[in-house]
C-alpha cells in the first residue's frame, strides 16, 4: 500500500510569484532599508485599515519595541493572558517590567473582562502600565469590553494569530484586526505558520503618528536623521550640526529590529493572497467543526465567540483525554505514525520554570482546563477537505470512536 504523505500541523504556501518577488530584490541594489520595506508597510497598513505599519524582524521584536516606545520598564507591570506564546510575556521582561498573568475562558482560550478584572485586583499595588490582549487561534477578544475595562490605560493587541479577522467596534460595525479602533497598537508575526509569511518577521500597526515615528527610530538603534527632526528639535538646538548632511543622533537606546527588503518582497507577494489563504483556512476549519461535533461528548471544537469573524490560524480540538482513557502523548504519537502532525498550543506561560521562579505558583483554572484538553490539528491553505476527513478519521480511530465522514454532516 502506498504510504500517505506526512501532513504537518502547519506550513507555509509559497508559489512562483513569491519566488520571483524575492529574486527580483536579490538582483537589485537594495537588500535592506530599501523601497520594498516601505511598500510592504504601506500595503499592510492599507490591508488592515491602519494609518501606519512598521515592519520588524519578528513579532517578538515588535512586542519589545512597543513596550519600550511606551516607556514601560522597571517598576511597571503589564497584564496579559497566560494562554499565549512565550514572546507576549518575554518582551515585557526584556523591557524590565513585570508580567501579571490573566486567566482565560476554558472553551475559547480567550481573555474576557472578568479575567482582566481579576488580574487587576490580584495586581493590587503594581503599577499597571498596559494590557496586551491575545487574539488566540484566529478568534478575537471582545475589544469593546477590554477598552471599557482598561479606561485610559494603554491597550495592545497581539494579533499574531489573527491577521484577516474582523472584530466589532463600539458601534457594532465589523472592522479589521490591526485597524486599532479600540487599541493603541497591534502586532503581527509573519513566521511561516502564520496567515502570511516573510520567513521571519513582524509588523506593528497604529493610528498614532508620534508612536509610529518613535517605533521606526527604536527599530534602528534609536537613530534620528535630519528628516526626522521636528521644528521643536531644531529650535532646541544650540548647534549647527543639524545642517550637516551626514548628521544623525541617538537620543534613546534603540535596537536592530529591521526587516530586510528580501523579507519584505516576500511579504508583499504573500499579502496579495491573504484573502484566499483566510478563505481556505476558514473552509477547512468549518469542515473540522462539523466532524468534531460528531465524535461524542468528550471531543469538541473551540467554542465560537460572537465578537468577531475569525480568520482561523489553528484548528484546535478540545479532548477530554482522561474520560476517553488515553493520554495526549499517546494520541500525538499514534497520529504521527499515521502521518499526521499535531501540536499543543500552548504550555501555559505562567507554568514555565522562569516565571514560576519569579512569581511563584499561580492558579489559573481556565488556562489549566484549556491546556489539559487542547490539540491543534493540521490547518494550512495547501490542504483540501479530503485531508480534513483523513485527519478526523485517524483521530477517531486513535480515540476508539466510531466515525463515518459521509454521515457526519448535518442535513
Ligand atoms: C501569540 C504570539 N505572540 C507572539 C509571537 C512571536 O512572533 P515571532 O515568532 O514572529 O517572534 C507568536 C509567534 O509564534 C505568537 O504566536
């Protein structure tokens, strides 16, 4: 019997247009700090309806830049959910501030207003400088609730999972994630498993011109060149150096978090396919949802939230492994033997030894319940509906559940 190809839980989809876009840059004069970066930023900003987009070398770098640009540092704290990738929290620590972990809904993995309030109460005397929500799996946190809860405090969106999703604004209109209608800034990642890829890369979007300027400077060593100086800077100056053509200065300590033109060229080309990628991911996920609802009381898809129209990044099955009588490791190993890749997103960040040593043991029951049941099944735009049927058939077999893909659809 012919062995079926291994189906990874996720991967990029690259076509000839992407390859041409990159090779064109390799033949050009600019490999970095050139025109492709600007074009990628402009197209990305246009795509999400934001005034400004700032490209970075990773989503992690984007988070770090945001915290630093807001002056968040030692003595400050940032609230964020524990059900996220390490980077959301680690970037707070890079800035020297402390992390306050919030709980999440056990059926969606998303933070809500109650979780945020609880975290705030727990933080009592800590100086909360910002809240960073995470739009997990392609669904979004209710931003109206979040803005109401945080008042004037800075609100960031980690939308690494949710490029292409729509959320509801204060008037109930559907608006694009990244448009920052209710937040100060949003960050994205363009790692290969994300909605679009640049290999490695990240993006920050905002509608705040001053913040955008600061982020661009911090991204490149904190350097300001002649064109960056404002009227106030010029008036302040007691030197004629501003007039020298080579003049630059560093007032703040910055980084090298630049994205190259090579990466940006891939991003421009990938962005053209975003709508197709999202549509494809969503239709695969719909098929998963129909099937997962037919695998008995101990298996189900994520609960849906009404505050957004998702752009599914992961297809997560919530499985009560204990009730079924099989460990998650066994399921992952058996699926792998059948040629199916899966993943667990994520080990709760507050349970990592680094954070346990720093903050002690923390009880977050929603995070623990979510983590105990989640399993990410293959989802990427190169798959077709037959692949989904194959995954669910294999999962059902491993779990010892009867499943017939032909009868799994609702009439
Ligand atoms: C929710 C979340 N935040 C932040 C990041 C960091 O992005 P990057 O890998 O581009 O640094 C990721 C990437 O996996 C992520 O999933």
